[in-house]
């Protein structure tokens, strides 16, 4: 059974940091590109960051470049999103996605709220 379980969300003040984790199981993790998406209330889901199977290449939405870092540990079947200098506009539910071979898997998401 495929599972993606996100964790690490919460309430943080502007300028603060959070580290999201996504633990994967039920598929061959190292064969899948991994991404983080987010969806704010009343808006569509947007790509935040993506990392290739080996972690050799990453790309980011312009809105998070220089503040967020995606990484993965294939030995632990886990992908991370380090989020620094958080802004109120980063408030959203963050979702982990695995994609390869025409398959796309999603987690349930973790809520990130940036507010003073």
C-alpha cells in the first residue's frame, strides 16, 4: 500500500523556520522524483519544489527561491523541505508528491500557518 505521510507543519511567526518531512512507503522511493506542493485557502495547488531521484537536481518556485531547500534521504525513504524566512503568504497546506512511470502519489498534507 502506497503511503506518503507529511509532518512538521505548524504555526510559526514571520521570519521563522520549519522543516517538513514526508515519509514514503509501498513503492520504490529512489525511482521517483519527489515534489512539494502547497495550496492556500481558496487557491489552486502550486508546485513549491522538486528534486530528482538522486537529489542531483532541484528546482523551486520563484516565490520560495533562496528561502526553501528540498532534500531527500533515499536510505530513509524520506523527502524534506527546509523553510526559512517564512512569510504570511507561505501559509498553506503542504503536500508531498511522488511521480514516475505515469504514476503520481499524494500525501494528506500538513498545515503551515505563518502569523504573528
